[in-house]
């Protein structure tokens, strides 16, 4: 038992990692409260679901347009300072929103805040390998992601409490929630500022890839072109984010229409998914030596899970498969992040993760919205083999995931990976 937890003890002995983790948990809580407050604020001022939806839709713009520029910023400047600036900037934006009138300025500030969130994510993932032992990187990524999952239910509960407290004063609105979000992000800024000053300095030596704008992105392309493992991870990650995200976008329709369950059933589905994700963190820690293979095996498993949920709809199957899906999702997603951190040079990690986060966000949202639209158009009645529209779309997404995992783990592709690993070992 002592050996089993030795890795965690060594990980939490890293003081700067603990500070980054604490700041992320605090900042994630504030970010979730702010997101819910923004949606509510826009609704209160417009009474329009379309306008409220713009708060989430605007999150796509920085990812689709500014990823290259933000990646360059992360690789040009001290990453610790980038983290501080992005966190403090969002705190100031949320703290100022109670003073802003109209809807357009609120949406514009929400867009600027999302730019900070994207840059923060890229800088965090690029900095993490500097803070923890290399053999514990996958576990550190898992714990970091777990803090994000935890922020969602706690943030929702905190938002409800803050609305109740503001109601006790006789006023309506979300001013107290926005100020609380700003305070949480301000506290996160202080914690990040206490990380060692040299943690964010980018590694440079005579063989470092060029850091100029065009040369730097050319270096990223060359790294991926020369590494078959990275190419497969990039393709697999895009497929997983696009097709795997269909469970989250269709989850409510699945439990309410397909399973004909009550409103609480969706919460149970998300809870089992989160529990499976936590279990996946432990799996990832034990399987670090086979991360490239696990990445694609887990994506195929995700596809099989969606097929089972679509073909055999029941509450027991749905919740059980949701647990397994959470574990496979974490093994795939965090496995990909860890592989990138391991195999991409520090000088271009910022650009790599900015492009990765952008591609995953755009793919997940666009395909997820498309999946929801197709399922709605097909309807809740029997469409194919006694399956409704939601089941049909889940089955198609599952088949796509299963085939992508199988193709990327074909004997020929596996031979490329083994040759690459052998070349590294003998270099």
C-alpha cells in the first residue's frame, strides 16, 4: 500500500505543483460561477435564449481565430507571467461587469475573458512538465483535470447560494456572483504568483526549434511530420473530441426521451461519468509505459460503449456505460496531453497546446451541436431498428470512434510506433 501511494506523495511534495493545482481549483470554481452568472445576466437583460446561448457560442471565436497568436505569446514570454496576467485579467473583467450596462459590452467582455482562458490553458499545459517529475506527469495531468470536474458541481451550488444571499438583500441579479468569481480568480492569481520565478522560463539551447512566428509554427509542423506517434495522437484526439462529445450533448435527450427518466437522471449520468473519470486517472498512472497504445485502445472502447448504450437502452446499462465512458475518456484525453508534453520541445509547447485546445474545442462544439440537431430532426419515435433519433446518432458516433481506434492500432500503424520507440531507445 505504501508503494502504491509513493508516487502521489512525491507529486504533492512538489510545492509549485501544489500551488498551481490550488490556483486552478480556485480559479476553475470562479470561472464556472462567472459562466453561469453571465448566462443569467444576458437572459435577464434580453429574455432571449439565443442571446444567452451566445455566451457559450462566443467561446469558439478565440479558439478558431486566435490560437496561433496566443500560442506565440505563450512561447515568447515567461509562462508564469502569462498565467498571472490571464487569471488577473479575468478577475478584473468579472469584477467590472456589474458596472457595465447593455448586452453588447457584456458579450464583448465575455469574449475577452475567453481569450484569457484559452491562453491560460495553453500556458498551464506547457508549464506543468517543469513542475513535476517526468514519471509522474500523467498522474499530475489527471489530478489537474479532476480539479476541473470538481469545480462544476461545486460552482453550480455556490452560484445558487450566492443568488439566494443576494435575494435576501431585496435585490435581483448576479452582481454578488460576479464579484465572488472575481475574488476567487484574484486568490488564484496570488497563488500562481508564488510559483518559483524560473518555472515559467522557456527552455532554450542551440538545438531548440526557432521561436519566430512563422519559423516556430513550421517547427511544430516538422515535429509532428517526423513523429508517427504524434501524428496518430493528433488525429485520434480530434476524432475523440468530435465524436465522443456527442454523449454530453445528447445526454439529456438520452435520459429524458430514450430512457423516459426524470430530471434527476441526467445528474446521475454526469455523476457516474465523473466517477469513471476519477477511476481513469488511476488507470493512466499505472499505464504510463504504454500511453500511445492505450490512447487508441481507449478511443475504441469509447465507441463500443456508445454502441451498447444506443442498442440496449436502460437505466442500469446507461449509468454503467457512463462510468466506463468517463474512464476511457480520461485515459484518451490525458494520455494525449501527456504524450504531447513528453515529445514536444519546451520552446514550442505553447503553440502546440494552443492549437490542440483550439482544435478540440471547435471540433467538440461543432460536431456536438450537429449531432444534437440531427437527433432532433430524426425525432423521438422509432427511426431504425426500434431506435429513436438520439440512439441512431449515438450509434453512428460510437461506430466512428470504434473504427478510428481499430484503424490507428492496425498492425501497420503499430509497426510505425514500435520503430519510432526503438529509434528513441537506441539514440
